[in-house]
C-alpha cells in the first residue's frame, strides 16, 4: 500500500481528507524529513505530539516533559 505523501505542503483542506501515515487516524498536521526526500506526510494530532516529544527527548531538552505537556494540551491531546 502506498503511503500518502507530497513534495509540496498540503493545503489545510487537503490534509483533513487524509489519514495519518503512522496510525491511520484523521490527519490534521504534516511533517517532512530530509532522509525521506523532504516528502510531506500527513499525521494526526496524537502522533504529532508523540513525534515532538521524541525529538525533544533526542535533543536532551531539559524542559521536554513540560513542553510536551503544554503542547499536547494546546492540541487537545490527552497524555
């Protein structure tokens, strides 16, 4: 099965018609990664929060936990 992806950012309307490439829930955001050919991938709010948490932990941000908690609350995601 081909994963959703675009070399141009999705419009706000287009992203909402897609499913998250990780879990299959309704997408609301998009990410791109250099190692993935800078392909924009649709992701849902919960996976967006999890990805942000992963990156902050990888960067060893001393405030990662608080930042992720605040971000999740802003996006309406329960941790």
